[in-house]
């Protein structure tokens, strides 16, 4: 059977749904690109060893938010928060299993708002949560009301799993520092297939405004990318971050992720450098795929009518604090996330914004830019003033939280980030408090909490944290401790 075009398949499969949708409206398109586990290893964020020319170009064309913070550094709850515009405590979603519809059955999600207002809402790849790599090719924890159409590519990275190097075989490859320098082309990988589908969609649009969500699985573990991206990061140029020998002495035990209790997973330096090389190769691979999307927008004459958003569900550790990897902490590398917005005609395009913003701000921002009325209970606020003037007065703070199983006694950590300070408390201080001065200690090596000079600062930040973020305690049965 001949391969049907993207639009033809959409019409055949969803004719009844599209007939019931509102009439097409005039409005900007939205290209909404989610990148899984992308930290700050980007040239435009100051990483001199990064090879990310396409994202660097996007930063030069749009607004790069240098201080954007996720609400929870774990894939499922973070994505649920972004797509609903609600904080994890409101949703009661803290683990990798729970569906946000259990507590927000009637809430209108971000893509659903666009769909209801006449935009064609399409998902390709991972926007809501998937287990990686086992969920690739499935719907994962998708939300059917959000989309007119979905595509679930599945590439050779899944077929090649037996070739993946895992130096800690007792761990699943999804939770280990595992990698593969893959044979074949970009287009054979799942993310390459996703971008190929998205490029086809852009070439075949029918004039109806679209909300196109493209979700890239890398650089989530296992770190799989075609071999030539590894060549862009020679191992001799890959170095682990350093920390003082006593760095952990003044940090509460709860601050370190329960699933990574041993620094560097107990691996030697050479193995960790290989893992870091593989992560950087994946970032360069993802950068190239984003470049393909941006080029397609330009080629199809859509750039001037399309808002482009690139975001990650959270940041990512690459060996900081003496060997912390991946996510699930409230330190800066895990809580801070890349965020790019290129809105046609915005006066701030081409500039960097250093104001503190949050991922929950994305929902009201896109609704505002497209003239839509969002639900009244959203947690964030529109970033439109900062898109017009990245140096505008702004009183934003970032709140990030994470739940630990705590051996049967849950430990909730919540952290407040201002432009200067990070204040963190575990179980409202019962299990530890942290205070870091980013003006003098950007790597968070010196915990000032408990020192006389910090008493007044802690008092004010504690009040602000609890005012902004204090939520209900995790409900009974509301999370799976084994999946935190």
C-alpha cells in the first residue's frame, strides 16, 4: 500500500473529530519542542565545550531565559505540571506512574486549549511522560483530549538495545550511565524519525493554525546517538566537574537523590568521562534535529507566523558535588532548565533574559500570545512583558520540589530560587535546610543555613517559599515510592 501523506492520514483517521472542531481561526502557529533531560550543556548557556550551533542560533533569534526553573525534577510530574500549568502539589503527581487526570479530570491542558479554539493539535514523540526506552513507540501516559492526532515513532535505538554499554548491569539502562555510539543515520533514530514526521507535517499544513508538539527522547539515558556526534567530543577533551573535598559535609543527606547514593555510581573516572562524552554527543544530536525543524519552518515560509518554544522537563547533573548524576535534586543543575521562546515580532528577540521564571509560566504565556483565555487557576503568569523587554521589572521566583520515599516516611523537599539566593528545606526544615548565595557561590558549595549572617535572609525566604508553594502533603496512595 502506498504511504499516505501526513495530512491525508490525519483526515482519514480523524475526520469526525475535526468536523466537530471550531472553524479555523487566524492566529499564530506554535511549535512546542520538548527535550528530555537537557541540562545546561549548551554553548549559549556558557558551556565552552558544547557543540550546539542550532540552539545557539535560536538564542540569538529569540529570547533565551537563563534562569528558568522546573517545578519538579522528574519527568512525569514535571511534564504534567507544564502541560496543565499547575504545581505538583495541586496535581498530587510526584512519581513516574500517576496520571494527572486522577486529580484534574476536567482541567483543560495547554494543547487542549488550542484544540478547543480551532488549532490543529498534534503530538509527535514524547510530550507527556513515557518510560524510556520501554515506552518508545507507545502512547505512554498520553492525554487523548489534548490532541487531534498523534505519532509514536520507534527507531533503531530501540532495536539496538543489546549493543548498549552499561557499566552497572545491576541497574536498568534507563537509570544507569549507559551509552551507545550508534551505526546508521540520524533519521533512523527515534528522534530523527520524529523530526522527519514533523517536517512532513510542516510541508503539508492546510492553512489551519497548528499547535505542534515535538518531543525528543534524548539525551535521556541510555545515551544513544550516531557515531559522528561522539567524534565531535573527543574523550581527551571531556572533563568531570570538580568540587571541594568537604563539599558534602554541610549538605543534608536528603539533598542527594535516593536512587544514586554512591558518588559517580561507584565508577572510575575514565568510565564517567565516557558517559559524559556520550551525553554531550546526544545533546549535539538533539541540536541537529532541532535545526532540521527550524530549517523546515523557514523553507515552508512559516517562521514569521510561528511561535517556537524549546524547553526541557528539568535540568541534569553531570557529576557535580563530587559525583551527582541525572536529576531528582534541588541543586541548580537539576532545577534549572533551558528555555527558549521565539515569538515573531517580539521586541526582545535576540536578547538574553536573566529574570527568574518558571515552567508553569509557559501555559499563560502561549495563551496570551495567541489571544486565548486560559483556565483561571493556573499557577504561572505570562512572560510576554519579558519577551518585549527582557530587562523589565520582574518579581519572579522559582519554586522546585521533589519527594523522597524516606524509608516509609516521605520527605518532601522544596526550594525557592531568587535572582541571588537558593533556599531549600526538607520536610519544612525537620530534615535539613540549605542556603546558597549565587552572587558568590554559583556552584552551591557553601551552605550558609545556620550561620548567624544568614538568619534574617532565611526567615524572609522561608516566608516567601511557604506563601508561594506550600501545598497539601502527598495524599495516601497518591504516589508509588518505588517510582519516585
